[in-house]
């Protein structure tokens, strides 16, 4: 998907370069927009290169659809899918990654072990009797950490309790640290759901 986005951006840059799209044009690069650009192509060279990009784009579309179908079929057979998808902010792709990487999260003996594996453990700095928590250590699984942080941004729009938690933190810690804390709370609640054998609960009382 990143490669497809890069191809779309290259097409847009060439269209800007030749005056076929204005810099203020924020329309999503689509096949129909590309067709209108090619209809105004200033030279055969522009058409040849742009159509080469278009061919790559179409190939990537085909591959992405095939992967999405495979993930959908995998999800239908995976008993973990229901629990992962019950959490706010976790969609089809992120649930597949988390299920494959974390499995049944009841396997983690405690949240500290889970946070360590996911790379969401904050670093500690000691000075005399004072312990300060800093940035996350960035140890653990970077792909899982990225997915959980991205999911946390979506989760605070759906879970009022997580939103309140985030809004209480970020004026003091900054948005990045606050969303990491939300990601820890989100994955901790998911682990609890697995241990109890129930779906994720929105806005729990505790």
C-alpha cells in the first residue's frame, strides 16, 4: 500500500510539473482523475511514462486485493479474531497482525511482560529517591508497537474512557507520550478480555 501511494504521488508530481494539476488540487489520485490527466498529455513521452506508472498501480491493486482476500479467509478460521476486532480502533488488517504476532494474550503472565514484548515499556531514570519515566524503550516488536499506537489514535474517538484518559495526560506529557499510554491501556484491556474469555468492553467502570 505504501508503494501504491508512492506511485500515485509520482503521477501527481509529474502532472504538477506539466501544469496538468494545480498545486492546490487536493483531489484523491484515482483512475478516473488519471484518465483525465492522460487526455491532456502534452507529449508522447509524458503518456508513455505515466502509463508505465499506471500499469504498476494496477498490478499493486491486484496484489492488494489478493492479500486482503487471504487475510479475510484467515480471519474466518481464527478463533482469536472476534476478541481482537471487538477492541476500538482495531480493524481487519491490524487484527490480523496482532493475532499473528501476539496470539492469545492470556499467555502473558502479567501486563509488564506484555508491555515489554510490545515495546511499550517506558524507560526509567533514577536520581536519588526519585524515579522519572521517560520515552518508551523501543525494545520489543516494532511492528506491533506501531499497530497499537495507530489503533490508539482511532480508539480515543470511539471509547470515551480512553478519550478522557488521553485528554488528562497530553497537556502534561505531550500527545506522543499520551497516545503511548493509551496504547498500553488498550492492549492491557485486550489481554484482560482474553483472560476472561469475553469481548473488549467499551468504557468500563474501572
